[in-house]
C-alpha cells in the first residue's frame, strides 16, 4: 500500500505540466494518449496507465533489470539508512524528554507597524512561546531539509524499507520528526488542540485531510470498466464522508476553513477526460474567432455547437438547440458572444447542455471536440453532487472551503467545478465572506489571464470571486513534461518573472477592491465609507506565500489603499511548521492569517510530507533567518536558566564525584 501512495509523490511520467497548448495534436504524443479522448471518442475506463502510478510495477523492462542488479545495494542502503534515522530519532526523543527550559521572559519588541515587525530579523514572536522540545524539533527538521541528497532519496528509502519489512521503524522516525513538525495529527479530532493553540496567537486554521489519490496499473488491468467505476465511486463516497467530518471539526473554531482536493471526489481518469474536452473546446473557440476580438458570431457559435459529439449531431433539431443557446448566451444582444458567456451557456455543469457532450455507445462519430460516454457524464454529475452536499454542510456550519490546485492535467476540470460552486454559493453576501475559494498557481504563464477571466465571469453572474494565490509546487515536473513532449515551457522563465506574475495577481485583486471602494464613496458622498466591507467587495484575496517580500508588499499596498486588516478582504496563509515569524506577526497585528493544518494516517500523509521536503526544499534551505531565531531563543533560555541556577547556588552542570 505504501508503495502505491509513494507513487503519487511523483507526477505522472511525461504528463505533469500546464496546458500550454490545448490542441489534440499535442496530446497524441502523451503516454496517456490511449485513453485521452480524440476525434473518435474515448476508450472506456480501462487504459494502461503511466508507470508513475505504480512504483513497484514490473511492466517496465528497464526498471525490472535495474531493480535486479541493484537490489542488494539498495536493500543494504535501506537497512543502513533506517538504522541511522532510527538512532537519530531516538536521540531526539531523549532530548525532548529532558527537563524543559522556561521560555525567555523578555519578549521581542513590537512595533506599531506590521511592516516594521515583519522586516525585523530579530523578531522572535514565532518562537518565544514554543516549548524547548518544539524548538529542538524545528531545528532538526529544518536542518534535515537542507540536505538535498536526503530529501531526494527519501521516497526510495521508505519504499525499500517497505520491501525489507522495516516500515514500522521508518514510520516511527517520520512521526517523531516531519509529521510532528508539519501535521496536526492522524484524525481531525487530533487537530483541535493545534487549532486552539494557533487561535491563541491570532491565527486561524485550514483543516486539510491529506489523503492522496493514486492509481495502480495492475489493479486497473485486472478489472472491468464497471468494476473500476464502482471502485472510484465507493472511494469518493468514503472520502466525502471523511471531509464531512473535517468540516464539522473545523466548525469548532470560528471562521475556519476546510481544504478539498477535487481529485478525491471522483475518478482521476474522468477528470483527465473532462479537462481534455474543456481545453479542446476553448481552443476551437479561439480558432473560430478569426478577427481576434474575443467573440464569435451566431453562425460561428452554431458551428462550435456542432463540433460537440451530441446525440442530435445528424438531426435538424440541433440547429434549433443552437439557436436557443445563442439567444441565451448573447446577454447584451449585440449578435456576438465571448468565451466567458459561451462557457457559461454550453457547460458540463448544466443539466440542460451536458447531453451535448455525450458519445453514444458503440458509435465512432468523428467530432472536433472529444466527448464523454454517458456513464462518465453520470459520474461527473455524482462528483458535482458530492461537492454540493459538502458545500451545503459548510454553509450551514459557516465553514469556508478551500479548493486546492492540483496537477495541471486535472486543473481545467477542477476550475470548472470550482467556478460552478462559486456561482451557487458565493452569490449571497455573508458576514464571514464568500464560502468557496479557488486556487491559482501564479508561476504559470497563463495564470493572470485566467484570474482576470474568472473575475469577469463572476461579475456577469453576480457572485464574489474568492481567490487564493500561490506560486506553485510542481515547477520541476511541469518543465520536465514540457521538455519531453516538445511543448513550450508553461512556467515563467525565471524566478523574477514568477514574482512579477504573483505581484500582478495581487495588484489586480487589490485594484478591484479599490475600484469598488471609490464607487461606493462617490455614490454615498458625505457618509463614512473609508473601509470596504466584506458584503460590498467583488473579490476576496488569499495571499498564500512563504515569501516575506510578497507579504510585506501586500501589507504596504493594503495600507496605501485603506484596506482594513480586520475586514479579512485580504487574508494570508502559510503551511503548519513553516514561516511562523510571518504568521504570528500578522496575527499580532490582527491581520487575517491562517495555517494549513494537514492530518491523516501516517501512511497516507507520507506523500504530503515528502512533497513538503521536495517541493519546498529551496524554501526550507533558505530559512537561515528562521533557524537563527530558533537558536537565539534557545541561547536566551539557556542563559536565563544559567543565571537562575547561579543566583540560587545550584550548579548548572552536576558536580563530579567527590575525591575526598
């Protein structure tokens, strides 16, 4: 089981990346081409999967040969590494059980300005209230993450430890180190103490059931399409129940979030097919727009509808349907429709138009836009129903939902679901703000354009766009896929370009807030409208970043625009166990600040922990300031302990045996 979970740490071979170009031609060279929809329709859900999905599979000859020749070496490595890690963890365990030094009585000075405190590299607010054992743990984990070789070998060590039946000691080491640093517990209830502790520091929580969805090639090959579909639906129902518990637990703390991964709500294969269909449909729309004004005429609209694999493909009634849809989409009645209105009207999310994407059984109708079988569309409807049920619960308990970004070959479908939910649950003003937040990975070149497009969609349909901005966590694998498939690199060219994209996203969202604030002032001249309220803002921004410069820049922009920290129109977030100085400083100044608190059984959470080390190794390796603060706090405590011991006449170090 663990080997299959570990497989999900690595992105699928040759697939992870942005949809740099949505054409079917580019899909044809993908390892998934055997089950990606094409002009003759989808094959059913029984495809061969990339070797990524099964790290222990013997289907790859090269992998098998390499395994045989190096088995003895890696077995010894696993045993030696496990023993070494176990010894280190045992030493850590003994240290943390030692008598605790009291926290230093001298608190870090607090400035009147949050920016000053964030810039202060000697501000120990994030460490001064922690126990000595927690400080030692953080020092150890941060240091381990600077060893790139250890981080790179971690998946192999754990996999090989499983092969030689040394999983229990390895899990024990992980539980005592990385799990303790980055996770809140193994169950939602285990996290309540962590949530309360964060709340005492002015920090909210985003409770995250960290269970990865993986696929096993051998399992799929041995099952019928019906068995595969039943398996994924049962799994999705089970995880939906667990997320329901997550929402219920998060509701114990006011204004909390629960995180959701859409891939857990249905078949990953289905989401890949939906994504391929959505991407190709938008590509056809752009190609149809020959004058490049972003709109299509009525005739062009009808041609696009006829590209879908509709059961009405060869019937005159399709013209009637297309005419009705165009009339609905042409809201300003100018005889032209842009992509936003087209996508809202001809949508997989609508019961009225979902059938247009249906491929009839045993038919090989050649259509420009790939469709889905009826059973797949039924499963997609089930996915929406699961999500809507969770949203209903969240609305009742006043718990907000954070929809996470995932691999790029799932993302178009995830965005489609997220926008559907925002339209239904973010339209009514709430005192606590919008219910559904979607995530944008700003290191992708097209991220800013999609953010702006989704804002336009929200404005036209009367709901609040709630967006969490992250830089992204799949840079290496995205670029690897682009290189292997000969595609344009979807990632910004360098780190400075990524910073520029991220800042542009923040500026866009803050600009829309400022624009609305000016509008309110002009309409209510003479009234006090200096602070924009949650009920009036068209957008809510969640700045999820460990980059201190980005946080400082956002705070400065908020001050310039008069956006109140207490309004929570702008919120900030970091992962549990990382960048505590930023988090606690923002909490001290009453900013909306949240920590991701992941939880789950240790064998399920290992992929998350390895990804934290792998994808954030550059961040963790650069937290010299954070480690220095930990060390300063430990020295301060030792100095205070030494002073008290000397005053009381008690030696700091036990005296040696008497020589008398």
